[in-house]
C-alpha cells in the first residue's frame, strides 16, 4: 500500500507542474512584467497566500533571484536574474549569427534596429542597436509586446498559416497607444498584406511618433526571429522609407539564399 501511494505521488508529479517551482517562476514573471512589489502586493497579484509567499520570497532572496529595496519591504529582480539572462543571450546561436546583420542594417539606416522573437502571442526584444541620432525610440532588450501591434510581431505572424495567425490575435485587442489597431479583422488584413509584400509596418501603434518596418529572418526553419527598424516619423522623408525597406528586404533575401543552400547540402 505504501509503495502504491509513492507511485501515485510520482505519477501526479510527472503529470503536472511542481507547485512551489511554478510559483517561483510565476513570481519572476510577475515582477518582470509589472514591476517590484511588497509581499502584500505580490500576494494579491499572484493570488498566493502570504504565509506561503513569505518562505518563497526569503528563499529566492537568499539565492539572489530577488532583492529588496533599502527598507527591506519591496521585492524586485535580483542580480542572479541578470546572470541567467546574460548566459541565455551569450549562448543563443541566432543572436550570434544576427550580430553582423544588426550592425549592417544599423550602419545603413542610422536608426534603431531590433531583433525579436515570437513567444506565444507576444514578441520579445532579444537584441538592439541604437540610432546615431539623439531623437530615438526608447526600448530595451527583454521587453515584451503583443505581436499584433509591432512590425516585428506582424512579420513573424505573416510567416504562419492563416489559421495560426488568427489564433494568436485576440478577439478583444487592448490598445497600447491611441493609434493601435484594435479590430481583429483589420489586424489580420495588415498581416496578410505583410505576407504578400515580404515586410510588415506599423505607425505609432506601439510607440507614438515612431514608425517601424520589420522582416522575418530565415535563420531557422521555424522563422521565429525577426528584425525591425524604428524611425521617428519626423525623419521619414527624402526616400528614407524606401531605403529602409530595401535594406531589410535585401538582408532577408541574402540570408534566405544562404539558409536554402545550407539545407541543400
């Protein structure tokens, strides 16, 4: 009977997540998305009893995943979170291959260049090159945005079958700015257009005053990575939009040829 109970416990553990581990990961995700919080605030946000959360916070603080402010009452991400994030960036093969491409596009356009990866219905910035101009888009590696509202995300969604695109665009779309397209059918039409023309755009839908152009990069068969150029609208004149689009399409075409040749071999 005791052996049967142990086997049942093992089966339950293997079939589903370990509760304490899931809570620790939820805690990291919540602070990353919504910012620091007190024990009470985190308990409310995550719906975890304060008694259970107290031990979890203490353990994660002791291990460096979290740290507190000078008062000791507000919890934020700790230095170990940075260590692990840096190790991920250093070890990602796509990021290593994309370095020269990002530098090339940044030099050609003199604007902010982002590399991003599709994660569910969102896109996450994985690398960035700053514009040479003082007026630029403010963003950060690790930032997560809805794919439907960004040129990066739209370029990646355009690589998917129509039914998959529809599944990743919510029925009720929350506006990031007053100019965000919030009608699902309209968003899907924009993504269809991106699939047809080979690049995606958005104007002030994720950041006011900025227009972005994005293309999916064929580093892998999954096409889960894309690159974009973000430009203040005030600088889009004298053929600069055409230059940016031509630069992105040229890079995409060259990488696709290399990727196709590698598959043939």
